[in-house]
C-alpha cells in the first residue's frame, strides 16, 4: 500500500527564516522536528519509527518527511529550508521506509 502524505500541522510555527537567524538554522530546524514529534505522539501516534525523519536528495538539498504511522503508512512533509518534495514519495511502502531509515543510520555512523 502506498503512502499518504500530510502537511505539518499549522499549530506549530515553522522556524524563523529571517537572515539574522541563519547561523542558527540547524538548531531551529532540530527544535521544530522535536516539537512536531512530541505533537504527533500527544495525538496518540505511537509505534515503530513514529517521529523518525526520512530524507531524499533533491537538487541542492533534501526532501524530508516525518513518519506519522507505519500501517497505514503516513508521512508528514517537512517544509523546511527549500521545502523540497520527493516526486515519488506517494509510492513509498513501509518496507521501503524501513530500508531508507537503515541506510540513513549507516551513513550517520560512517560520516557522523
């Protein structure tokens, strides 16, 4: 079964992108992701990989999605940085998401 893609809840404000905050963008985006994970868990979404972020290389950046649920597969598009979207995200399956998470974790181990 393919993935259902959602927008992030409007209750959570996106990080400030004013030029004066550009030196803190990684910290602000990390905080936003942590807040979003807490928000979706408070709504009752729990289980394997909920709140994890999968990333796909697009142009000069990444398209990022937070896992809302694995069955049925639900992903939240993270409209951060350039807001890229992965063109085939709606075709993802839970098996492919697990594989992507495994690849990302191995890359983080190698390159920290």
